[in-house]
């Protein structure tokens, strides 16, 4: 996964701040996943992204996310991905991938704070939906 080129804020205090950080994903024409790695005080430690050649599918790189989280010394992760269709509604695959990542991070004593779906039709927060 390449290092994300976005300028990260110093802290990511809430879903609105995360949504603002990842809003640019709505403009992508293929699926893109982005991850921000956080210290216990919500300080941003680093960011990464994974791109797909597809408009409707991207394999979640759980091993890479976990390795990055360990390398950054992260206490938490926020994940975001786009839906080029414009509809920010989570799919069944989105829900399952989120459960798998949350479980994997939990075994490493880290939290998945949120998973955001970014689209031209808005931003959906798994945390706000009660899915995390």
C-alpha cells in the first residue's frame, strides 16, 4: 500500500473530522481504501491507501493494515473507502470486511474506531450506525 499523500490533521477527534479528511475519496472513479493510524490520544501517526482497478470491489488487506498499525505503534485505526456509484449505503461485503478487520485489530489490542463510506451521495459512519 502506498503512503497516502493527503495532509493529515494532527488529531482526528470525531467522525466529522474523519469525514472531512476522507471526503476527497468521493471523486475517485475506482474503489480506494484509506486508513489512518492513531495514538491513544487520537493523534495521527500515519496514513496509507490501497487502490483497486474496479469500480465495485476491493479486497481488504487485513494483514497489511495490521502490519502498518504495529509499525506505527497505533492504538486505533479509522478506515474509509469510497463507493464510485455515489450510494454510501454499506453492502453486506462492507459489513463483513469491517467485522473481520475489527476482530483482527482487537487481537492486537487495537480498536477500529470507525469505517466510513464516502460517496457523492454523502458519508456513512459505521460507528454512527451502531455497526462498531
